[in-house]
């Protein structure tokens, strides 16, 4: 693994960012056809280079125990021929998505004859900091270039060899299609100080996207000199209303909590209307015990549970990412909304109800990136919402919210056509 000497770290980061900015300006002129051909050819070459990529992945796996990775983390890090095939498929799917660049958002002709167009354009240079999952490396590079952006990828040290092998394939393919290889750069040092250096470079980097734990995101927010698209934790709620279909609710809750517990759109907190608690909670406990899930409830919920654990204040805002579910009993829709707005991470929150008025009130007043009615929180995902691949799910409000795909990595500019017009 190549390293960067400590005294050269700042100059290295400056060089990467400057080259990315130059590349981003060249990307603006690329046709959709060229970008799509690059994606398709990259997918083919990733599959034909599978043996080399797997060899690099073995180097990362050999270091996993030294780095103290959990079993789940090692599973996310591990590549196989099948997983490389899925990475390649992901690139082909991105090639099928509409290209947002050049889209006419709005247009008009002024009374004086000036023609005004509002056109979608790339953001420029993205600095992406993410967890050690090799597939994310390929997805992020593909989404960035398809949306006309250059990207600087700073993955974790756990996957550095795998990520490098993937990026080398995509860069070499880019050269064959006239795409500047500097549009896709992997940070070659695992030195944590490199992140701080990049965060100073707002003259070249237009947006930073941190995807990881709270400590990483807080550090980035504190140090960044450019806008930050934040992907905070996912403390997702479902409120079971007094008008809910209880059978449907159990089915949805099991999917939201148990399909995949370690993801940001998994259910972590349940709010239950008092009038149905006595009937509903014993059924829920039976269902959750079968999935190995511990229930942590308020004092009132304990009267309806056989093995419930008394919740603390910290439980209401916890993202467990595992087999624990908090339960709060409330007496009204307004109380449920107030609880969720106070403790939610504003990622995904839902309601189970057959009452249309309650559903509409909940959807209007709950302040989250996605609100779901009678459906699993697991649907807050780019692919599930029909947007295709995403680079993350923003819990922010500016400039994008929810799943961030191709369109969310763009901005716009106004183009004005005249014929010798002067302002009087």
C-alpha cells in the first residue's frame, strides 16, 4: 500500500483536489452516451478482473482480525465472484437511469424578448467519506460521474486494497472513453489527518458527504469549509394508531425491524396508542421474541409485557442497529407526533392506521426525510423509491433530503439568451 509522508500530506491533498476540479470542468461536456458506455464497459472489466480484485480483498481480510473488525463488518468487507457480479450489475443499472445534466427545469420568454432557461448542472467536486464496503466505492464513483461530478473517495483503511483494485479498473476504462481519470480518485493514505486537510479546500471541493458514525459527521461539520450533506443516524419510528389493523401492523413491524437490523432505515422505536396496548403488545412480544428482539418499554408498557426491560431516557433516541426495540405508550395522535419529533433522527418515521385523517395529519406534522403510511420504514431507499442508486440518505434539509441519487448531486444555473438587449 502506498503511503504519503507526513510532511507531504498537505501538498498531496491539495494536488488531489486541484486535479479533481480540473477534471470536473471536463466532465460537463461529456455526453450521456459516453458516460453510459463507460459504465457498461467498467462493469464488464470488473467481472473479468474478479480474480485480481479478490486477491486484493484477501489482503484486506487478512488485516481484519488485527483491526478488530466484528463478524458483521468482515461480512460487509468480504467479496466473492457473486458480489463482484452484483457490483457490476449496479453499474449497468446506473447506465439505464436518466441523465439529469442539461435537463430544462423551467423556461420563459420575457416581454422584452429575453429567453430565460433554468438548467440542471453538476455540483462540481464531491469529497466522499464512507465506511469500508467495497461496493460503495464502485457505486459512488459511478453515481458521481453519471451526474457530471468528479469525486474524491476516502474509504476506511479496512478496505483500502479492495477499493484500489476497483478504482484502478474504473479509471483505466475511463481513459479509453475520454473521461479524465482524475474524475475518480481514491485517497491513497489512510492517515486520519488527510480528512482535515481536504476539509480546508473549499476552493476546489464543492460538497463533502460523510457517511459513517456520529463522531465522524460531527467532526466533518465542525471542520468543513464547504457545505456538508449529512447522513446522521437512523432512529426510525412507527406509530401504531388506535385505528390500526393490528395484523398488518405486526407484519410491517417485523419487516421494518427484523429484515436487516444493522441498517439506517431499520425500525428502532415503536409508539403505541393506549387504547390498543393491552391487545397489541402481548402479540408483539411473542413475535419479537421469535426474532430474538429485546423490548425496552416505558412504565405503562411493562404491565402488558412478560419480559420487557424498563426503558431509560437514552432509549428514546437510540439507534440500536441490533435486536432491541423501544416502546412508548401515548394517549393521542398529537402526543405520538410530539414524541417522534422530539426523539427521531428525522430519517424515516411511519404510522399504521386505517383513518385517513390521522394519516394525513401525521404525514404533515412529522418532520422527517421520509414519512410512510401503512408500510415498512425499509422503503426509504433510492432503489425502492424508484430513484435508482444512491450515495446516501440525507437527514439534512439543504440542499437535498432523503435518498441522494443522480439528481440530488446536481444544482442549476440560469442561461439567458438575448439579441443585443441592454437594461434601461
